């Protein structure tokens, strides 16, 4: 197992560029399976989850090639399989998106139930209900979903408004684009990553009304065509580096950012006492001596994103006063709390909330990441801690952050990775 070693106490200063969005790229890759031709996707991050999805596309018969920095050409003309390999789906939940794409184009799919980070239960019931509503026959046994339909027909599909499931919204849209008739999807997710997928589908010839709205209307078409799209910037990565600059008392600029996707995050940084400057596609934050306590409740977009909750937990740990952070989406998102306590944080979990009484300083310690966002939070804690912190589980960060350690190094962090090398990215064709 690889680890990241951090020596804290160094203010971060300088500029870095946010990569393309992990959560935004994976749906685009799945959507490319609907196209019997070539699709070009730009601004693609070279991270492990993207490589896992590309291996999935290859296993289904699609060809892909890196044709430039962050630029992929995908040819899904001749799909040869509708069976998703177990080991790939188990490695990453986002690979379940191929279910909707295969059902939409091939009228059948066999996909194991997904795995991924240990952050709580994320059942696919909403996805399966949506497929059934479109006319698919679903068998779900022994951990494998088998879907088949002679014809897919548009339907009115209602998603639970408490969750506005990102995955269900995307999977249902992928299946509905090539269905007969009109599908009305109510309480659809409005996350920027979902909107990005909707925009790609529209560019490919899908007839979609209500892009970015809670009610999406899709009129099925017989065929989609190739296009060129660009993955949106990763707002989670941008938020991570802004928090890093803030808690270290530094001065950090993050370029390649969509500030309109980050209103909730920027507002909480303001509440904590920081000034965030927006200029074009860049955000700059200058640290203060010590942040103020801030209360947070995670929520579907445009609310505060659950993926940045752990990083703000670190901010709260060194803030002046008591913060309450409520996690409404993933019940195990506080996996990082015990590790943060090992570093001296005063944090107590009550149900689905964390009560965090800020301390003046954290102390370096050996800690272990259990998922992508817990890993980034513990590295941030190490940046602000006194002494040396060793974060086991660096491979989790490989799944979601491109060049995480080197970007922090550019900003002046005393940081290194030891053990297993970072995610290897193949440059060849498939």
C-alpha cells in the first residue's frame, strides 16, 4: 500500500490548474457507447477511475485512443458484448452507467452491482425502477443485474426528491434517448456533471428539453451521431485546493474553474472568514490567521456537495469556535473522523452530524484513508499539522485526483509519495 508523507506548517502559495472532472467525465464515456461512430472528449483527467472506465469500454468492444493531452477519441461503432466484467464494476461505482447505455443501444445489459468507496449504502433501486418503467425486464440475483427489452418505450418516471439521484438520472437518460416516444423524468439531478452529460447527448442528436432543470423531457430518436465535447472542470478538486490554501494561511489561485458551479462552496469559505476572488476562469483565496467556525449541511446541487464535506471538516477542526456538519447523503462519509481525532481534532459524531470544536493546532500522526475524499482531507490535515503525517491508502487519491502530490508540491507543500507508484495511464490505442 502506498502512502503520502506530509510535513506541515508551510503556507501554500502559487497557482495550479484544476483537471477535468472525474464525476463529469465518467458519464460522457458511458454516453459514447450510444454512438455508432467516433466521439472526441477533451479535458479528460488521467486518473485511475477514468482508466477503469476505458477498460470497461474496451471490454464491450469500443476502441479508444489518446490523441492529445487530455484528449480521447472513442469509436463505439462495433460493440461486441453486453456483459460488463465483474472486476471493473466492483472497482468503481461509476462503471454502472454502462447499464443504461447498453440497454438503450443494444436492448440488453448484464452488469454486476457496483462497488467503489466505502462511504455508505448506495443502492441502485432507482436505476432499476427506471429501466422497468421504460419496458425492460429486470432480473437481479446473485449480485448481477440482467436487463432485456424487445422495445423501450417512453414513460413518466418519478425520482425521490430527497436524493435526486445522480446515477439514476444519468442511467435513465442514457436508456431513454433511443427509446420510442417521450420520457418525462421528474426530480432529476441538477448537478453540473449531469448537465454536462445532457449537453453531450443533445450535441449527439438526442432531443432533450429541460437541460439543467428538475424535470427533463426526452423524445426518443432512432440514432445518435458523434460529436466533440469537453469535460467540465473538477469542482471537487478546485474546492480541495482552495481549502488547502485557506487553512495553511497561504495564497492559492486555482485556474480552469467554473465558479458558477461552486457558489455553495464559496459561500461557506466566506462564512469562515476568507475572501475568494473570481477572475475569468480562476479563483484565488488568501488565508487568514484562523478560520471561523462554520455550519454545513450537505445537499444535492445547488446545495453543499458531500464530496467536499471531509475537507471542510478539516477546516472546522482548526477553526475558532464550534462547527456542526450534517451529512444527509452518505451515512458513512465521516470515516475520516477517527483518523482526524488521532491528529488532535476535537470531533464527535452524533447520528449523521459531526460536532467539531476547533483547536489551535493539529499534530502529525500515522493515519489511513478509506476513500477518495477522506484521503484528500487527511492530506490537508497533514498540511496544517505540526510535524510529520503519514497517510496510508494513497491509491484512493489516484482514483479521483490527477497529479495531487505534485500539484501540492508546486504550491510549496513538503510532501512526497512512497511505495506503489501513482496510477499508470496507458498511451496506446485500444
